[in-house]
């Protein structure tokens, strides 16, 4: 196939050469050449990554994977170019504004972190390792994406599943219904299927995805990362990965995980005791709760203790109405509108496209690829299509999700799926509204990595408010808005299981960190993950299951999964002004847009938070949230 991204590489090299060979250029013009060069490569790589994850043609996905490798190799080569680094060091920054100073400071730091100041042999090995790690990461992700497992189940074994879910799945010639490990099947089944056998079988299949291939792939990934970290002056990859983050370093990340785990520990124990007590009402003499019991009995407790009818709430949450409601809500909050656009050559006919406007001023474009299909990314994420820049190009972002597809039966969501949509839309808004920075290097979600989840976690708060939900949550048959008392019951029920949820997140964070702190030589990753599961959760490891082999965050986030909880601590504090002034008040929303979203990465994240709150971030709102509802 045609190498679609070769022109970007050529244009970037030309701009780099201009930057090198014209030392007398005015400062901003010179920096603009360098900024443009890396923007060309970054946008091309983002587009390649998108196609690799969503295009329906295997041939196109494979070609995009190769293009992504080549683009990353070019970026690696430039990051190790000592002459380029020295040319940037020589730029006269006297009188430069703070945004420009921050851009250059970060750029120089990234050159050093890449190894530009190492000797020739070290730089050569660093380049080899980085290029190999790109290929390994792609292989790891591809194995997860392509391994969709299927369980064939007798319809009688699916008692408890919502009627709309059952109506959209017909038995095959063998009289059985195919249930897959895709989220649209997996989550409802482990949440509502009365059959413990079905829940267990599907849970086990889900934790056998990409096995055994990724056991060896992960071993290579950890080994190469450890070698690269040592070459760059760090004892391990966790040290290297955390060095430039808000948290400050490896020891601080470990301490943070332990702090959160300790805070949630007593509540987790009470949650686990409640689950076992409820299970014993069904199965007297049960000795423990298994992982495949957790969601099921949690829903039982929520319904019985709080009167929360999660299955009934689905009738008010039809996918298209929810999508339109999220567009209307975010439009009203942030003073923007979404105009549908017909794009005939989108990568798939189901993709929906909207231009984002402020009045008649275009701010960017969003693409919604929202339903599962073969060969597509299996989870929920925001992908970049174009990084914007003030006066140069508009940002474009893509939501890649796996919500149920509207068809003969309505596509109904549960409240957690609405929360997921708001979460990912938070990333999308950050990308679009932050895509108008002066320097492309600051565009969109370009803050420190352990801040990027805060805006998305903040937007989740809106799903909990009856006034918000009643704007778009209407009964699929009668059109009646969702009863406020049902929303309040569902929200109250969310207090149960909070300790379990937080400790589960700390297990993921510990897996992410510890895999990258240990010596990979001879490391039994399965045994380590099992040990950590039993340390941080109330559940025992299940033999012949391999969670880590399909833990997709080990590719992109590597040692940094702690960032979800770190960002949540910040998000709970960012929510304070909205609690005081009202969730639908535009005042705090506009201040938040200006202070947090629009700057992108043009300031350190701590300064962004201080600009919005008028003070440093506090741990107290998170502590109150963690202890509330008991």
C-alpha cells in the first residue's frame, strides 16, 4: 500500500534543517520551525494510530502499524540528535513570555530524557530499544484487540439479563446464544446473570484473552524497558516513567498507592463482608465471594438496601438520546454547539461527525465511532486525529467506544455506561477546547500524564444529578423523564462498594508499578500479579487466569496506572466550585474552560489547578468522598 505518511516525514526534516541552518532567525520564527516539525510527525502518528485501531480493513490496519513504526523511528532519531538539541539550547530566550519559556524547558528536558546527552554507543542502543518497544507495544495491543473469546450459552442460563439485551441476541442453529468477552456482553452478564456458572465461565474467558502470546510479549516489553531505563540513568522503568510527572518520582508513586489503599482498607473489608453475607442467603455455607460474584451481589445489595433498580433505569437511557443529551449538556455548560457533518470517506459508515462551534466560529471537529465490530479497539478511549494550533489548524478528536448498537431492539445503556461516555467526552472536550494554543507542543491533552484523567473524571459527576439526567433520560416507550427518586436511589446505591472499587484500582496501579520496579530477569509475572491481587483485593487469585496479558494499559500507561486515582483526587477538588454554584451554572463551567481546558499543556498542571481554584489542590474533598455514605 501507499505510505500515506511519508510526506509528513519529508516536510518535518525540511523544517528541522531550516532550524539548524538559520541561527540568525528571530527567536519565535526559529522555534516555530521546530514546533511545526514535531507537530507534523505527531499528527501523522496520531492518524496512523487511529487507523490501526479502528479501520475495518486488516490490510489498512497493518499498513498503519508499519507507518506508525516509521514515524516513531523518525521522532526517536530527532530526539537523539545532539546537534538539534544544541541548536535549541542556543536559542536566545531573553524577554520570552512564560508560555514560550515553558515550551523550551519541556522540550530540552525531553531531549535529555531521550538520551541526547549520552555517548554515541548508548544513543545507538537507546534508538534500537525505542524502536523495538514500539513494535512490542503494537504486538501486545493487537493480541488483546484480536482475541475475542466466545461462550455459547443455553438461553435458560441467562435468566436475570435485561429484556432488551436478550431481545438483541438470537439463538444459533444449536439453540444457544453466543456471549463474547466484548464489553457489551461481558459487563451485563457478570452483573446480572443469575447463573454463577455462566458468570464464572465468562469471567475466566475474559482473563484468558491474549494468552499465552502476551506472556512472552510482556516479558520482552519489561526487559527492554528496564534496559532502556538503566541506559538513561534510572534503576528501573518506574523511576524513569514517574520522573517528569506531577507526583515527582517512583517512591512518591508507591507511597501514594499505599496511602489510598490504607484509607480504603476498612471500607473494603465491610464491603466484602456484606457481599459474603448476601451470597450466603442464596448459597448457605458459602465460604468466600469469588471475583465473578462481586458485580452480581453488589447489584443485589444496591437493589435491596437502597431500592435502586439499575435494570429498570436502562429503559430511560436509550443510546441515541444519551448521545444527544451529552452533546446538549456540554454545549450548554461550555458555550458551544455541535453541527452534524456528512463525511462520505470516513473509515466506517457508522462513524458520526460534528463540527464544534462557538457562535459561528469553528473550534474543531469530533468523530464518534461508538459500536463494536471485528478488528476494532475493544475498550473506550479518545483518540487524536489532528492536534490543533491557534491560527494554523483546528483540532479533531475521535471517541472510540463499544456501546450497544441500535437495531430492531432499542440500544439501552446502564448508568455506568453513561458515566463512561461522559468520562471519554471529558477527554474530547479537553482536546478540542485546548487545541488553540500558541505552540503545537501545548495543544490539547498535553499536560503532565498524571493530570490528563482529571478533566474526564470531573465530567463524570454530572451523571449523578437528577436535574441533569432528566434533561435527556426519557422512557424508551412512554417518553416520560426518569423519576428523580430513581436517580437519587441509584446515586445513593453507588456508596456501596466504594471501598472495593478503590482497592481494585489500587491493585491495577500496583500491578502497573511493580511490574516495572522488579528485575525482569526471571520474573514470574503471573505469580506477582496473583500476589498483588490477594494483597489489595479480598479475592483470591484464580489459577489459569492471566489478567496482565490483556491489561491494555501496560502498553500505553506502562508504570503509570496510579494516575487514574491521582487525577481523581484532583477532580474531586475541581468539582468544589460546581457543588457550590450548581452543576448547570455556566459561571464555574466557563471559568473551568478558561483556566483548565483552554491552556492545554501551556502551564504546569499545578498552576492550572491553582488558576481555577485560587489555591493549591487539597486532598480533603477526596477524603470526604471516600468516607461518605457509610
